[in-house]
């Protein structure tokens, strides 16, 4: 990958280099804001109510309908979405979900990328936070086209990966119907990895140190999960939720996460408590739901640092695999679930 030019860009306080808010806005939006809400609706062949709903689903406010807040690119986006709704006969629920998925994801992505650039500016040029933010604002118009192309590339690769998995998993079921089974649709291994003593470990950290701590954990967790064949569903503060398509892969992911602290020579990676369950889940909104997920969350609370706990059913799925050692531990009462019979998962080392 190319590296940055070693010459620092001009100071963000230089009047000749500072972009105005209007120029920055126009550069990012692909044109000036020349349309009111009514004008946008008319140009897109939609109603003002449709436009307001679309904007709300994206997570953007409509502050003053009479204000010229919209561009020609907005006309194209709303026109294309309206055409998609007509062609696919999407109901309100489906349309809302599709637009909200884009709004929620890109809002987080934009903030994540901006914060990464600000951190880079602060470290590289030894700037205070305010100056780093101003410099990042000056640089973003030049960086945005590259980030935009990278986003499209990543989205296409991720969509191809999702469709590929679905084709492999369900191609043999074409023509069959399972709606009446009463089961959640997807069999998955589900696991949590929680940082041990997160509050105590981070209590005295400043903002830079806390950001570094969280980033190291998330990076290491994501790398280990992906390398072992699993997928990250989401990170939740001091925890990560992951899934795998089969229970054996899930077991390898869980053990890789539990061993991360042991493999870290300098102690940089914090120890974690890990759980794994096998069962059927519902996948919605980029997340997974169901009793299997709830049980995995509870089991991670019971695990010792650096260990993996299963429930009895998941352990039975792995019992015949010589790669794993299973040890039953004392049953425990778990609020909201009842009595749980945890089983410790370890690697079976052959002597």
C-alpha cells in the first residue's frame, strides 16, 4: 500500500489552504445544495412525505423543508430507490429496512473513518486534537474519492461472500418450503468473547490509551475470528459476538480467542472469557437473535479468564471429535434461563 508523503501538508490555520464549509460540503455532495424538499420531491417524481421518510430512514434530519438543502445527486438517489420499490414491489417494511441499513452502516463508517484520519494526523504531525481535526477536514475532499471506491469494492466483495454462502447452504433446498416448521431459519455456532476486568483495566487510561486498548482487542479478535473461519457480528463495548456456519469451526474460533492472551508475549492482548453455543438463529439488521444467542451471552459471564464454556447440547455435537477435550463442570442457575450445565472446551493435545 502507498505511504503518506513525508512532507506535512500546509497548516490547517493557513488561510490559503483552508476550505470553507460551503466548498467542503459541495465537494463531498457532488454539487451545490440548490433544491428545497418540495423541489426535490417534484424532480424525483415523489411526494414530500416520501422524501421526508427516506431522509429519516437514512438517519438525517429534515430541519426546514423550505431551505435549499438538497442536490441533483439526491434527486438521482431517490428516483432510483423509487424505481427499485416499483420493480421489486417492495412493501413499506422492506423499503424501510433497506434504506435504514445503508443509513445506519454509512453513518458509523463515516465517523469511524474520520476518527481514524484525525488520529493519524495527530500522531504523524504531533498535533493537538483540535488542529488534527481541522487538518483532517482540509484533507477529506482529496481522500473521499478513494474511500468511496474502496467502499464500493468492499461492499461488492462482502455481497459476493454472503450470496456464495447462501448458495452453498440452501441450493439443495430449492422448491422446498420450511415456513411451517416453527424453527428459526439458520443453524449457527454463536459465541461471545468478553474482556476480563475491562473497567479495572481501563480506569486510569487517557483517551489515546483507551482508544489503543480497544483497537488492539478488536483487531486481534477480528483477525482470529476470520482466520479460524468465523465471522464477526458486532462488537459491544468490551465484547465481540461471532458466528460460524458449523460447530467445529465455531469451536476453533472460540479456542483461538481464548488463547490470544497466552500468545501475546508482551501482554498487549487482554485475556477474555469465551462462550460457544450451537443452535438456530434469526438473522436481521446485521445481527442475530434467538435463545442460542442469549445462552451464549450468559455462558461467557460464567467462564474463567482464558477459557471457553459450552452448553451440554453444544458439547454433545463435539464429543466425537478427537481434536477437542470436554470437561463438565458444576451446574449453575442462570437468571432468565434456569439451570445450565456448562462444559469446558479445550484442545486435546496428543502426546
